[in-house]
C-alpha cells in the first residue's frame, strides 16, 4: 500500500506539471495538452490507431485555426451570431442555477472525497452471478428471486469453506460474458458501474469474497484479486476534479427530480407566481375550436393570435402576456417546443417558461454568469458556432467545378457510366459527377486554406510532445 501511495504521489505530481506543456501556438497564443484532452476522451484516444490519432489531431488543429481566423474576420460580431449566443447564455444561466441549487447540495464533501479516492484505483474482479426470473440479465431463468437468493448464500458459504471458485463459476454462474472466462470481469474502474455494485467492489480487500449482492441483474458474489493505479492519474488536477464531480453527480442523479421540485416550489412562493385562470380559459376555448392539437411548429402563431387576452401570469405583481410567451418560444428550436392539445398543456407551458425566467433571473442576481464554468461553456458554444459559420463560408468560396472538368472525368471513367455495355449519356450523369467532384474539391480547398492559415498565423506544433502523448495516454 505504501508503494502504491508513493506511485500515486509521483505520477500525480509529474502529471500536474507535464499537463501544462504547450502542444501548439497560434500567433503566440498557446494551446496546452490539457486543452486538447478536454475535447478528447482519454480511453478513446488510447484505443485509436496512429492514423486515427492523426485525424483527431488534424481536426483539432483545423477547428482551432478556423475559429481563430473567424474571430479575426469579425464573424462573431454578426447579429445572427450574437442572438444565438445570447439565447445560449440564457439557457446556460438556467443550467448553472439548477446545478448550484439542485446538484451541488446533493454532492456532499464526503461523497466527493470517496469518489476521488476510488477513481485513482482500478480493481481486477471475478464474479459468480446468479440470475432469477424477471432480472435484467439476458437469458431464461427458472429460479425465483428467493430461490436465487438462497442459492447465492449456499455458494458463498462453500467459497468461505474453501470451495474452488472456478468450479463453482462453471456450475452456478448465469453470466455468459464472464462464465467462459471462469468468472473474470477484467479491470473495474470507479464510476462506470451501478452504485451498489461499485460500492461492493471497492469495499473488498484483496482475495476476500463479498457476501451476495442483489442488483437488477441478479445476485453477485465478488472477489477482487489485485488492484493498480488507474489511468485517471494522468489527468491534470483540474480535469481530475471535474471527472470526480461528474461521477459523484451520477451517483446522486436519482435524487435530482425531487430536489428540483423543492427548489421550484421555493421560487414560486418567493416570486409570487400566479396564473391568470381567466386568460387560460380563453386560450383553452380557442384550442377547443381547432380541429386538432396545435403542432410544435404552429404554437407560436396560435398564441400570437391571442395577444388581447391580457396577462397570463404574474411574477412579483408584474403581468406577463401571450406575446412574452411567444418571444420565449422563439428561443427554443421547434422540435423542442410543446404541442398544445389540452388545458393541461397550456398550463404546463406557462408554468415551465415562467419558472425558467425566474430561475435565470435569480441566477443572474447570484452572479452565476461570472463563474468559470459558465464562461467556459459559453465560450465552447461560441467556438462551435464560429467553426460552423466558417465552414459554411468555405463552401461558398470553394472553386466551382467547371463543365470541362466534369466532361474530362466522364471521358476518363467511361467504365463507371456504362450499363450492360451501353454508355449512359453525359447529360444524364452530369449532376451526379459534379456533386462527387464538388465534395472532393471542398476537402482539397479546406486543406489549402488550412495550410495558408498555418503560415498566416505562424503556427508552431510541438510534434515530439504529441508523439510522447500518444504513447503515454
């Protein structure tokens, strides 16, 4: 154990320093290894071939350069971009509010420390899994839940008495995935299993059997044969903290709904939120006159025709009308808008939009838009939006495929356009050829632009560092 702790200290300290190494610079703006691996999953990177890694690195570099050039061209100053960014900012503020009022109170310091402790260790686990009728494990099982429980107790007793684990796996285990490997589940990492299972695994000492554990998949009899430092030790301290919170968050996720209801009720009371039932009556009456439900795409138009019905709800004695609802709906993609088919739908729409407004307002008052988390998420969204805008710009700028080039391709590839020995007329396949050549030319044009941008912004890539990371990661 002392040796393991020493390895942890050395590796973690080394990583914290090494993670700050620069992997590239664009016009003297540094991009670090931690920036790269904040967008790429470490496990996916490790599983990638050399060619796949090169593609990942090229995509990362092209996005960085395109966004950098988009900003220099002023694309972020466009009205459309600013509207989308503002709407996203409001959504993120809402998200940050609930993260701070619902999630963080549930992720206690004790849970977070437990998660951090377990994340740095992987355990090699073997199991005997006994299924029962109705369990989630695939297969047909004849044992009732009670009979499976009693059998698991009997098997556990045999193991404690010196019974041979491998023989008992072959005789009793229902899990086909591990049974053919004599119960070997491989290396188990914290955060990737249901809470009850991983709690059991991480409570066991080396070579000690765990008493039968019931999950939705059956009764598990587990043994840990060895442990090792996990790959999470290679993360920077900041990324390790983020991952720890993420996994701790997942554990308490089933409690979110009840906690959010509690928070929402508090907001409703504090802001004096009240629905104007007379206005809702009028909306319902108009709804009943329709031949069917109001679709997601038409809900805004439907409500716009009812602008004279007065306030539909009140917050702190201030009335909000139908047109306010319409403006809020405009910020939501049509596919996410509700359809209206009953009074309950109308009440839910009013309730949800009003609560979102209250929560966002409260979040702003709490200064959540100044937090690092909010800033990073909004910056990431803005970069994605700029990248899409820039790529769209490339499509309009790319060279047009000429008629001569299309004909040359046709004449040089006659075998591709012959059907049963008969050559298809050029006019019949021209559009298809142009489309194919256009796709190719776009990628070629993208590469040309990328090369020009590398020169324009004096891009320096630390290739030796990338090579080292490919092996270490």
